[in-house]
C-alpha cells in the first residue's frame, strides 16, 4: 500500500518495514508447467523454500558470460533452497559462480526475476488458501 507519492518516502518505508511485511513482498508470478484447475485465478504467490522456479530475467535466464555460462543457454530451473527476505532475494539450487580461489558461491536472484513453475504442496493450509473461492 503506497501512502506517499514521494519516491524517497516509499523507499524509506520499504527499507524500514517489519520483517513479516518484507517476507510477504518476496513473491513471484505463478506459471505452472502443467496447468492446474485448482490455481486458476492465482496470479502470484509468496515464494517458499521447496518451490521450483525458472529464472526469466538476468544472466541465469539465458546463460550469460557473467557467471561462466554459455550464451543462448536454457534458463536456470531449480528448487528454492533459501530466501533472504531483507533483500528480497532467493537462493536457487544451481545458481552459483566461482570465486577467484575456485570456490563455488551461491548467487541470490531477485524474486521479481523468476516465475514459479511448481508449488511445494506439503503445506496443506497454503494450498487451501490458494484454492479457496476468491469471489
């Protein structure tokens, strides 16, 4: 909810927001690989660990040379292994880059740059809230 028209105040409010508010902002568009009638009216979901996502923007979407990939490669698809709600970024299995001492390091991806292609349905309450009648 925007309470001010001034961009500086909006940025400040987002930076100073409480942790549960920041966690709700880590959401992504829902584009299931296999269409499911239960989630017909759902456009976006809060990303959770266990959801499978596909990167659609940035270097991991098309390969890119920045992280040592080949150009025109398939987009990175994998399960979410962690979430940094403070920065609005998620950690995806396979999103790594090598450091100068040849160690692999996970690269966080912003939640707006991914789409959820498979939901983690182990939490029954989450599935119930997503499938309930919203009319």
